[in-house]
C-alpha cells in the first residue's frame, strides 16, 4: 500500500478489530488492495454474520480459495466503518447490511462496490425496558443503534417516523437515538443509561435474556413474507474486475457455509460460537445462541426487493439522497456457483 492508504487503513481498523490471516503467505498488488494471491475479507462478530463466522471457522473459504491464496480477515461493529475500510483498500470484500452498501454505492457514484451474494435475512429487533408497553411510550426515551446510518439505525428512524415520532442526527427529537458500539449498548441498557436498542443478533437476544429486556418489535414483522436482507456480501469493483476468479471462489465459500448452516444447524451453532469465542475470548451462552439463530434465515438470495425498499426508507428520513441503484448487483459469479451446485439462480430485482 502507499503510505497515505496505509494510514487510512490503520485509522479505520484501529477501532474495528485487528486483521488476522489464515492460509499461505503472499504480498499485495501495491495499489491499496490485495494482489491475485490474497483476499481481505471483513465481517461483524454477530450471528447475522454466521455465514462468515462458519465459513472462516470451518475453513470453507480457504478450501475454495485454494492453498495458494491467503485469506485475511477483519471485524467491524457496523457497516459504515466497514465501507470506509473498503474504500481505503484495507479490505477487498465484506459481509455487511444493506444501508451501508447503498451509501457506499451512492458516495462513489456507483463505481466502488458491487453486491455479489446474499447471506442472511431477519435477525434484528427493538428491545426495550419492560416498562415500555407501546411505541408511544418511546416518546422522550433514548434508544441505541449500532452506528449512524447503519441498517438498524435507518430501520429505527424510519419506523419511528411512520409512527409520528421525530428523530434527528444529533440525538434530539421525540425519541433520542444514540448510535454506539453494540458492546456498549449491552452495558448501557443494564445500567439504565438507555431505554432500549434496535440491534442485530445476538445482541437483541442478549438484551432480553441477560438484561431482562422486552422485545417490543421483531423487524421480520415489518416486511413482506417476514423476509428482508440483513447481511449480504459486497466487493470492491476494482478487485472484482482484476480478480474475478478469486471473487467466484469467495462466493463459493459463502454458498458452502450457508449450505452447512441449513443442513447442520447444531454444528453451525457450535462453529459460529467457536469463532465468536476466538474473537472475544468468550462464547455466547446456549440460550442466547439458540434464540439468535431462531430469528435468522440464512440464504444466498440477496432479497433485492428489500434493498430497494430500504433505500426509499433512508431517503424518507433524510439519510440518503435519491440514488439510482441500477447496476449495484453483480450476481453472475453467484449464479454460476449455484448452477454448479444444482440450485436455482437468484435475481437482482
């Protein structure tokens, strides 16, 4: 990497988690990203990212990439920080929610990223203090989200607006929205510093089971068929153009991970928890793990219709200017992998 790019990457990754590597050693291409024998993958330490957790822990990615390719990984708390790492070249691809992917597309005028696969649907909830009985009781309360502009942040602000409750980016309005790290949210809720949070799994289940919170709303209930994209896989457009073979192999690892999750749920829970324990030093409790997985469907389909609807939500609350999303998907590699596996193709509409 050039010095300026290295500095930018380090600035992002300092707050996101250390880069870790597995596979054989290799160099970089000198352009701020990985070379043809290395790929840098981002993901979050959430059960909504179990595709990544399982794919890494079970070695599906390294198997598909082959012994001559180095896999390097980095973890993030929320999407905006992951997209900054992608822009800087610190990572080549990342599992991420829809809102940050849309923002990255808009910010780069459709040039920087492509969505290349789905990963998970569902798995986000609004959990509150049991004294809160209805959405109207949220007036004057403080509700946390993972980060300003992330998928859950947009979902909360849009939901509140639909219910006639005003928010603003500075934490004012009828409901005070406080973007913060998910680990901080768990502590803040236990201490009574916040009244609730709209968060992904396992944090929602932890708020309920460990901190006596109440699930006021399951986001699944807001979407047609209870299906919406919560996690998908994106890649730097430059990397996709330069190394389509590696991208297809990465997608193959993702598909294999989801197939394992759906065919062996018990094994998937064990694998995901082992990877979380490696990252944090402590596994999830069994009841939290079970509760989290029940809330999520793991699918290679990116559920594109929910992405387009989510963009409208972000525009309505003032977090996104109108944007043309035509071309944001490149599902060619995924559909090639699915065809090889004898599975039906997925659509970008």
